C-alpha cells in the first residue's frame, strides 16, 4: 500500500522517472507472488509423487491432490493469453528449489512419518524429477478433461508395480 501512495505522490509531483521505478517494483512483486503461489502447488505435487514412489501405492486423495495441483498450476500460470509466469523450460530450477521443502513435508506423511534421511534414501530423485517435469509440461497442452483422464490412467488407485 505504501508503494501505491508513493506512486501517486510521484505522479502528482511530476516525478515520472521515480514513478516508473515504483511501477517496475510493483510488477516484480506481483510476479514473484505468482511464482511463490505456483511453487506452493509444485510442493504439494512433489509430496504426493514422493509418497507414491516410496510407498508403491496410490490413494484417491493423493491422485486428487496431484490433479488439483496440476490444474491450479495450469490456471495460475497464465500471464495473458500467450504467456506464462513460468515457461515450460524453467520448471527444472523451480523443482530444484522446492524439492527440499517437499521432501521435508513428505517425511511427515510417508509411512505415517519417517526420518528425512531415510526417505531421501528411498526416493529415486531422477525418476521423481522426470515424472514431475513431464506432468508439468502437460499443463501447457492438455485441457481439463484430458488432464483428468491422463492422471486417472497414470495413477490407478491401489498397489503399484
């Protein structure tokens, strides 16, 4: 709110250069807020992918969380009609930065609670990353119905092989 009042004051006093820098700061703050929100959904996605991988099973609620995370990422990642806050080739860095939070939170949930070191030893990191990035890339191409169908097919409820 302070920034908006300062912007107004700059405009009223014809301080256009300072006003433009405030606008750029506000724009960056808004962009970062959107990215933080997208990363929150990425963490939820990773938590459930980790649990599926290590527990070798899928529950309806885990599958629903995966679908919900992907759909929310799909909806919230739009910047206008043709642009995204996070482009498809940028998810790798976001995966790397959110993985520590995801593994920490998944340790509380997997097997009813497990030590982080033990959980890390059970996770196939490269498979997790590949799966997550494949799913994230689908958010750029699939519609809602196709996403539901794909997630249900890819993660059938019950034991995994």
